[in-house]
């Protein structure tokens, strides 16, 4: 497995330049398991990229754009989902600029594009979707959600129409709030959706009660947000060592510990930790290796975390 030092050397040596001549070779060293999208059988890498807070930078700041470009290139080593929203300031514009720079020398692995409609007004949502297409420079999104269930009845109709027209491939809904879980479950039971996105972590396991089992029952793909609880989990284990047995499941950092707990749940399809650091992107991707904890080990992971968390 490629380590951080080797990755930085590759960055400095130009291997990760726009042409990416050695990307396919490097990809073989980055173990990223895939999961099946239940409705179609399509495979998708289990580690993706979120952009909330981390891709909101000045579009004319070349140094900051370069950092995000390196993060996206890292994800491209094995493909994977990149997730954004009009809610995330100018993150979509930054993504579009990164993808535009990469597009002239695309590698085989394809980014799985996912964004959201976030408007109380139906017509405004239609304009918002068109603006996302423009910013991403995408003619066909892989996935479009109704964000936080805002005007979901009308927006779902629009997205289903776009899906039939070939303008997008998958339709979904999202939430980051517990108070919406009951309504969320009803939509999962009654509407024709392909993906759901919600919060789940080692310290927030509420989704295990109903959302995750229901997704399995209805054959809906699950994308997990806030797997690090916006960084709060790292503060809880600051200065604490990983358990010796973490090596048994190929965990080398707390980030991998938290991510591996999430993706080892059989209902989870993808987790999308946000980062602006290519080192962290690579570290996150490496969590999806072959050594997955079983139920006994998952329970031990919870016990250990709770024993050391401040």
C-alpha cells in the first residue's frame, strides 16, 4: 500500500501531473473495495469525497485550487463518488474547475458525480439543477438528490423526469437531521428512489435502528455523511492510541478506524468524508481494504472508542 511519504514524493516528482502517466500503476497499490448499487448491480468504490466546507475557496486562488485538484486526482486513482450541493457556497464551481483541468487527460476511472437540489420553489429548483450542470460541466449527472427533503414531492417528480430523459442516472434524498427520520422512512417505503444519504458514525448509530435495515429491505443504496461528525470525533480521541488489535483489520489511523466501522455495515454503499488534503484522501481510501471487521470486532471497536473518548 502506498504511504504518505511515497504519495508526496510522487506529487513532487510530477507523477500526478495533469497527464498522470503512472496513475494506473499507482492505483493498483491503493486497495479500495467496491459495493454494489442494489437497483442496477453497478459497482462503486466504498470511499468517496464530500465537499462541504472543504471546497469553498476563492476560484482565483491558484494555490488553493491546486490543493483541491490534487484531492480529486487522488480520488481518480480508483474512481469514486464526489458529492456536493448548491448549499456548499461555491464548491460546485471549484469542482467544475478541477474536473475541467483533468478532462483533457482523463484516466479510465470515472468520477461518480453527485449533487443536490436545494430550493423551496419548484421552478427555482429547475434553474438550480441547470446551474449545477453548468458549474460541473456535466451533461449527465450520475446522481441527484433532493437535499434535506426540501420540497421533495415536486423535486422528485422533476428528477424522475430527468432520469427518464437520460439527463441523470440515479435519484435520491438526503437528510442530516434526526427530526426528519420518520418522514425519510416513509419516502423510502413509498417512492421510487435509488439512493439515500444520511448521517452515521461510531458515535451516532441511530441509523442502525431503522434507516439501514429499511435500505437493505428496499434495495436502496446508502451514502453516509458526517462520518467524522465534522471533525468532532478526532477531538474526542486526541492523544489516544489505537488498540493493538487494530492491525488485525489493517487500521493505521483514527480516520481509518472511524471509516472502517461505517463501511463494514452491510447496508452502507459509500461514505463521503470531506477533505481538502490529498494525503487525507489517500488515507481515507486505504480504509476500504480487504480486512473488514465482523460483528464481534465492530462491537469491540465501539467499546474501545467509548472507553478512550473524552
